[in-house]
C-alpha cells in the first residue's frame, strides 16, 4: 500500500518579485490616496471652523452641521434644538450625526476596499504582493469593528431623513413662503444622491431580500430587492459622487453665508 505523506502547510506563493504585472497598477491607489486625503482635510477644517454654515435668509444649512445642536449654533440652524451649552468648535456642532456618518463611511464595503488598498496596501492591487508579513483580516481590533456597518446604516437612515427636512427648508424665501435658488437645487441634488448611496449599501440589499428563500412569496420585497440591487451595482460611483456633492454643497453654503457670493435666486 502506498503511504500518503502529510500535506504541506499552506503558505503564500513564494515569488521574489512584488508583482509580474506590466500595467500601471499603482496609479489607482495613488489617485485614491490623493482624493481621500484632500476630502478629509477639507471636511476636518470645515467641521471645526464653526462659521459660515447657515444662510438665514434662505434657510441653507450645510450637511456638515446638521443637526446643529450646540449652544453656539446661529439662530434658525438648530432644527432639533440645542443639546449642549455653548462650547468652542473643538466639539463639532453636529457631533450627534458626524460619528455615525463617519462610521457608516469607514465601514462601507467599497471604502474598505479603497483605503485597504491605498493607505494600508493590503494589497495595493490584484496580483501584487503586500508588504505585511501576517494577515488577520477583520478578526481583531480595530478591524473587527467593521461588523458594526449594519447598525450604522440604521442610524444613517434617520440622518438622511433629517437632511431631507433641511432641503425642504431650503425651498423658502426671505418671507418664509415658497422660493428657491441655486443653493436649493444643489442641496436637493446632494440629498437625492445621498439617499441613492445609502440605499445602495450592501447591508440594505441583504436586509431587503438576503434571507428570503422564495422570492415568489414576497413580491413586494423582491421588487425592492431588484431596485436596490440596481443601485448596489453602482455603489462605488455613488460613494465617490456623494463625496463630491457633499463638498460642493458645503462650499456653496460657506461662500453664500460668508458673503463671498450671492445666492442665485430663481423664485422669491
């Protein structure tokens, strides 16, 4: 009888070269690092600025300060009231939402791929050897916290509803009646895309129809699952687009609030 030897221990492929790829695989990680760094730097400065976030004449409130719950918030900006006394901007005025929005983005399936590859190089690209000697995945702290993504999703739904309320207020003129300007349209486009990004989340798709065994018995959920699946296929594009619209919305509100430009009014 032929004796079978023990199978060798599983190890990574022993290739001396970092990669055998000949294309410019390194361009994508560099672009991601550059764009995310620019956005994070801009958002950090704006969140801690404490100025030029609300236009009282037209009720424009930037998403970076919604809900504005600090005692330092200017009159009219606190739709949910003030929860803490007046403090310097070292505590963000919208700290209630920013924690969950940041957590939702950080644990997003697409963003994990983006910053794992670009910042951590784990790995920087397909078929490219990573510099790390060991691999534990998302089984240890802090990466085990990625499993909180679904719970961040639940809270972000509520924040999206609040952002929607902010947009309805932006369609008012100085007299309080219906009116809109360029800022109203920018805020509306931003919220629509934020809803699309939030609903395209992998967790949302799973919650909608991931546990169903027979779609035929749940036609409504199946219909919702197909629509969310369509959005889910565009999750990466929505992830980047909403970063751009968030920055554009905040920048426009900042310029109008500071008096650098005037809002282009179309009605009232």
